[in-house]
C-alpha cells in the first residue's frame, strides 16, 4: 500500500512520518508517535475514548485518517498537564470528583472537556453534558464525571457533592 | 521476605491487635484521592495494547460465519502469500499441545473445548484459524482470504430451541449443560402452592448481555525460554491467569509471569483466558516470537463470552395478610456452545429467599447448550434471584391490595430475627435489608410521592416508584478452590516510606488506594508515603482478584492484620531504642513519639534505618528489618444488604422512561473510602439501567448476532443515568475491619428497583411483562394493550405449561439404578472391588475412586477423592447399590447414591439434598 509523508505537531513537538493512507489518526498517534494515552474502545466512532484535539477541536481519532491531519496541531491527553506535572483543571476536577475507575474512557473524556473549556466562553453545564453524552464509560455510572463537569462549568468553584447522605 | 512466626499469620478469626493509638480513623473512611488517577489522567496507564516488545508480531483470527456445521476444508494458500504474513495456524497445529480450557474452578470442561475450531463450528465468530503477520491490518487482510468450506447445519439458538433441538455437541444425549433440583414439584409443596389464598406465577425473561469492558480482551505473549512464558494480558487476576495457564499448558507456575498493570474493566469477562488468548499463547510458543492480539469491538461483541440470557418462572404462595407460605422456581440459562463453566446457576436458588421469611422453597434449574457464543460471568451472575423476587412481590402487592413496602416489612428477616437460617439452609447472622429499607424511607417521603403521583395522573403524567431490597453474599472464601483468602505483605523501608504488595487486582476498583489508606491509617504514616503494588503474578501471593465482591472484605482484612503485626514490631523496637515502655510508644504522621517525653520523638525513617542497618542495636531476638505478611482467611461469607428507591416518569405517547430520582441505601459495613464504595455502586446501577432499558445481544434464527457495533448494542450514556443519592448504614461485619463487599450490588438491586418503578407507573394499564430490555415498543404495547413488536412473543403460555406439567423431562442414563438392565447375566454384576468414577457436578466433573465389598445384601466400602476418603455402608440387590454419605463441607448435606453395575461399567446418580441430582459414571479399576 502506498505511503504518504505527513508532518504534524503533536503536543508541541514536530513529528514527521510516512504512513499508509488507511491508517487512522488514533492508530498513528499510538503506534507511530507513541502516545498510548489515546485509547481505542470501539474504533467506529461511538465510544469517544480516542478523542484528541486537532487544531483545538475535539475529534475522534478513529474516524479521521492520519493523512487528513497533515499539517495540523494535535494535542493528546499526554500534552495537557503543565511541564512540572500540575494537572490541567479538567484532569484535577476528574481526580477530585472520583470521575474515573479503570481509566480507559478517561483520556477521551478529558479531551472533550478540555477542548470545550479552552474556548473563549466558558462552557455551560448543558454544553459539557451534551458533549459528554458522546462518551461511553462502563465503570463509573458517570457520577464523578458529571460532578467534574458541573465544577468546570460553574463560575465559582462548586462544592464537592461527594454523594453524601441525603 | 523472611517470614518467621512472629510476623506471619494465616489463622482465621485471629482478631487484630488494638489499633495504634494515634491516627485513629485518619484515612479509613476518608474520601482521599486515588493513587491510580494521576497516571490514568495523563495517559500514562499501562494497558495491554500499550505493550510493544522487540520482534513482536500481530495476530488476527479467521472466524466462523455460520452458527453450526462441519468444516469440510480450510484453504490458507492465498492468505499465506500476502506480503507480511508469517504463519497461519489451525487447530491441527495446536492439537499437539493438548490443552484443556479449564473453568474458573480449574476443572476441565464438560464438553471438549479447543482453542481453535476442531472439525466443527458451533457459533458465529468461533475462531478457526490464527494469522501471524507484521501488522494487525495485514493479519486481518490475510484472515479474510482464508477459505473455509462448511457443511452447514440448522443451529439451536434460543433456550427454547435447546429444549427441542438436536444436541449442539455430537454424541450428547440432549442440550442440558448442567441441572440441579427436582424435575417434579414435591407433592407437599404443590399442595401448599395450590391451597394458598394467593398464588403468584411470575415470569422473567432476561436478555443476553455483553459485559463490554471499555478495554476489549487482549494478550501479548512471549516465550522466554524452554518453559518460561511472560504474558501481558487484560484480566481480573494475574495470579489466577498464571495458575490457569500453568494447569492448562502443563507448565510449572513459577515459569509463567503474568503482568496486568492497568485493566480497562472486567465485569466477569476477564476471569481467565479463553479460546483466543490460549491460541495466541500456544502460537507464540510454536512460532517463537512475541505475539500480540488485541480484540476489536466487533470481535468483542460477537465472540467474547457473554452473560445473563435466562428465563425463570417463580411461584409464590401468600396468605391474605401477604405472609409468604411457599415458593417454587424454575430457571434456565443459555450456556452457549462453550461456556466458561457449565452453569445452571444454583446461586439463584440459594439466595432467592435468603432475606425473607420463606418457609419452603423448591426448584428446578438448568443450563442449556446452544449454537451461540459461550456463557461467562457478569457482575452479580445470580442477580435473577433479586430481579424475579422483587418484581414478583410488587405484582403480589398489587394483586392482594397491600402496599409493596408493607409487604416487605411483613416478610423481611430483621436483625431481631437473627441468628437464623434461610429456607435453603444459609446461616444468617447480621443481614440488614429491613433496616436499610427503614433508612431509605427516612430519606424518601413515600406519601408525598403518592400524592404527586395521583395529581400527575390527572394531568396525564405517569410517575412510578420502585422499591427493592436484597442481600448479597460477598467476600466468599473457602468453598471453591479458586476463592481463597488474600495476602498482604508490607514493609517500612529504611527511608521510612511504606511499600506493600497485595494479592489484589484492580480493573478500576482502586485497591492500590484503599489498601494504602489502611496501611497509612494503621501504621501512623502519611497516605502519600504508602505505595501498594499489585498486577503482577511474580509479586504477592495467589488470589482470584476481583470476583464476587471480595477484595475490600478479604484484602482489607489482610492489610489490617499485616499492618498491625508490623506496627507491633515498630513499637517494640522503638521502645527498646528510646528506653521506654512499649505502651508509651505512638506513631503519627511518620514520627515515633514517647508519651510524656517529647524530646525523645524520632522519625520513623530513623527507627527503620536502624532496624535494617544496625543489627547490634536491636533488642535480643528481634528479627532485623521492618516487614510483615499475613494471609487472611475471612468467615465463609459476608453479607451486604441494601434497599433502593427509584422514581420514573413514563411518557405514554412515546414509551420512553425518564429516571427522576434514585436513592441507594446500603449496608456495606466499614467503608474504607466512601467515594470508591459509591463508585462501585453507581457503576453497577448504571449497568442495571442498561439491562432494563437498553442493552441486548440478539441473534437471528440462523444464530447471526445482530449487535455487532455500539450503534446496535446500546450502553448507557451519561444522559441515561441520573444522579444517585446514597444513604450508608455501616453495620460492621464479622470480618477483620468490618467491611462488606460492594462490587456487584448495584448491578443486582438496580434492575428490580427500575422495573418496579416502571410497573408502578403503568399500573393503570395492567401488568408489565418482565421481558428485558423494556424498550419503548414493549412499553407502548402495555399502554395500548397489544403487542407492537414485529414478531409476537407467543411462547409465554407454552413455557409455563411445559414447566408445570408433571413428569420428568430428562432421563438419567438407562444403566442407572431402577432402570438398570435387569436382564444382564449374573456374571456381569460383580460389585466387589475398586472402581474409577466421575461425579458430574455443576462445578465440573469430580473424579473419585470407589471400593465396594458385599456380604449378601449388605454393602460396605469407601469413596476417595483428593478431598479425602469417606466410608459408608448400604445395601446391594442384584447389581444395584444404595448408600448414603454425610458430608460437612461446603455445607452439611447427605449424598444419596444409587448406582448400578453392568459388566465393567457403573452408572447412576447421586442425590445431593437441595442441590438435586448429579450423574455418576465409571469403570472397573
Ligand atoms: S475508539 Fe473512536 S469513538 Fe470509540
Ligand atoms: S472509568 Fe472505566 S470505562 Fe470509564
């Protein structure tokens, strides 16, 4: 199969490679570029685990070909935390609200929320929850993910609703 | 780790030493952030597909496109010629390994189960050939070019097909995979049912479920030497996988290293390897290169083992006050072609009435082979018991005209009723479903809801309230070989940091967090200074990992015991070094203090450094270092209890169900980390919502799976799951630390709570048949009073009729007692001597040898098995033998054997009390 030379910036680093046209962006990021934080839960566009940012927009890596991302600026979950290890606010909110268990769906959820949060206008709770309805998590029942979304949406730091007794 | 007596213990019931006097409750019970999260949130987890080894090649499978047939030929020539393809294997190539695919109980299967199809295929998706190539896409290309010619046969797809259809497995008499209980309802029980003021006959049909962990199955296998094997595999316990592989392949267990650092969910699917993983392991040995196979979602949905497809009819007799009189259950489960264990789900019957004052219960339970992918566990595998009981009780409440809460209050076992034993002889000491219910009702105002419901109905709004209560056996250990205790090994390093190695395994359970909380709490160190290692069979000891809601209970107890042994040593050493009384020593936040002498305070690091490096300063006889280990054997069973309330609104124009409120009131004893506990419950409840409303693996009449993507198999999304509210009762259990298991409960109690809410909302329209999932179409059918589905479900009456009809449906082999061939010549009935026999139990075949001696009509002898030898006396007439054995374990029952000798063969059955009958067969030794 014929190969194409592509170049993209991944998490701030330039990356050049020869890829077959049939290779998806998610396989390319995992296997060629080594960003295994990109997870593949279904490979057919339903679960959202493969979500990455392409030029600032949340994109399902399994539904895009690597060649389509030629010249793009790509961010994966590995590229979010500060160089000193300080978690991105989305990551911190998910940790504080126990928004993950096995962590397999988590990178996609982080990227979707981070892409929305990076926009000029802070997303509303509804926008975040709508976007999250395209992510499947088999472990958590979404409780901590929703709490994290509420925290990120509200202008003031919301109180932890750790599910205390009613 | 050295393990002299002073630092090692394995004794059950050993009570922990008094808690270190400082730091009480600092970490146990706190919602601390999880240790696992920072790596998982930053993409640094290590899942199986993240592993790459030098020289690694990739595997894809060619799979059967038909559900049943003979393989006429397999042509791999074209596929082999593809560039990048290294090898293609079929069962012929793997046969020399002679591998047994063992069950969870580590016994060989009832039917021959090979890694790749052996001359026949028995379900769509069955792996036929394994392709090894440079990359997965090339391997897939090649797999699609393998040509297989089949002689196709008509498949047996449903349980109903299995009852009537040709045996799935050639040579079998029928499609029964496992059976227990009585084929005819006992006469007295029948009379009680018939004579009761109210008899409820309730049927539940449960669809097939795909466990659907977000990480599919996968393995990287590499052969490191003649007998050495390293496996990276997504699993529920690296220790169980290592043990399974060593037994299945006949390799020494020490030569097998299994690593599974992060696992993306298991839910019962990943207990142990199955066909594909085994084929890859064998292929890696044959080809001598590291191999990787990562299941794609299509494969996972059609060819990974599945769960839950079952039907049950429960009859309940009640008096006019709603008091329970008697009950009978008839249960069937679809085992598929090659189940991970031949299952008739006896636990459904063991626990169906465990929480209720039910005087009498009888049952028949069966598992059926079909031409579908095999059965495996799924969170709360016996959950049908709660689903059918709780939904039937609501039907009974409506029928008799009693409030469903009142009906439960009249029948639930309360704390005051205990100790007692259930109608199935389960000892109950501290179950609290009634107490959970009362706590729930403090959090939810039922009468206010009823008013709202009434007002709503006048406006065309249909609100419903579902209440369910249940108990669940958790932390079981001792009754099954693989369900063991847990091992904790802990040390204070010379730096003062604490590291522990546990036999636990997390697929999201957060055991590295909860166990660290325990160590920090009991040793008086900061949570940040504790690191827990697991997920590698070369570290720690055996345990089955996550199976049966057990890790918090058992590993929690082990961690407490090991920590307390170590804390005692710290205080002994500190007392010696600081010239103080042991009782005056406390450890807090990594500092060792002497009561009343603040100037003597030292860091734990200083004490630890001395313990390792300055043997001359240690007290006489004190073992150097600060290390301890403990294997905790908990009580045989620890019960969790719960009551849930769920409020829904059903849109009667569309049939859509909206969940408005959900309260979980549960008693899980000591909660080590309430956020982890709630996470487990919430995850289970969401799965229950999927079961009731969304998920379904369906097949067409030819056995083709109809859900092959997540567009057809609907997992609950965030928009389908409400905010759950939690009420915790925390009655400490009798296990060390007081924990009760919490892994499966949500998936068990969630389904009846939601079904009851929907049925309550739709009560004005009539009863809702419990045929899951309750899709909008089915719900509109109830509202409109007619079946709106394209294919009407006409077998309901037939099913009940068939099962209440008198007369056994399955005969024991013709050689069994009573039907033995009486015309055999006398020379053929020599009883005396030794016999090799097999007892076919639902936990797998059990081999034993029998020794018989006759004296006229008196029979004596013994049966011996790996568990021991038991003597008996009995009678013999012709070639027919009768004798009883009383056994104590796993519970007290009398085994009644009736056998018939014919030539060098012996056959018959063994009645195992409430467990029904099992076949016995054998030959002269
Ligand atoms: S892997 Fe891309 S959406 Fe599931
Ligand atoms: S945390 Fe396991 S799938 Fe979301």
